[in-house]
């Protein structure tokens, strides 16, 4: 068996660790950054913010509706969030694991996102990194604006 693909994206935020962390669990905030694209229309953003809780995010895009599911494994406010993730609308779709680690800094915080993917998805590594980078940039726009 091949080793999983471990993808890491890091971003500095001029916002408190609490503000950045809470945005991942608040449906109103999450709908503005989590899997949201510039030309898409958010149809649903449901989040049950507890260990064992699930989330469902659906965005209408030109290519069709994009379905994303999450299942929370760890919620340690304001420093760590771990969830299983699937971009497949089928209930038995393949799940990957995403960890969000947040460390306070003198300006706000540093967020490190680590996405562990099956080696079968290795060819999607660059595309996935670009997607998470876009998501973190959008998160910055909403959290830094409100804190700044």
C-alpha cells in the first residue's frame, strides 16, 4: 500500500485565533468561504458543530451543483479542528482527513491546514492545494475585515 499524499497549506491571519476558528463552525461565515467560488451560488451550508456532527455544503456552479460533506472528529477551540471530508454527494463516497491547526501570533494567528489524501488522488494535489489556498484567502477576507 502506498503512503497517503499529505498536502499542507499555511496562512497568516490578522485576526484572533478564536475568530478564525469559529468561522469554520458558523454556517453563515462558512457559506462565505468554505468551498465557495466567485461565480457560484451557495445553496446550502449546514453545520452541526460538535464531535460526531456533520456538515453539508452545496454550491451551484456552471458545471453543476458541487456537494461537500464533512464529519467532525476533533473540535478544540481555538487551536485545532479535524474533520473527514468528501466532495462526493453519494453517502458512501470516499472520505479524506483535514486538520486545521491555529497558533496565536503577535499580529493574530497562523493557520496550517493539512489534508491527508489517498495516493489514488495524487494527480489532484496541485488542484486541491489551489482550492484550499483560495478558501483560506476568502476566510482571511471575512475574518480580517471584521477584526480590523
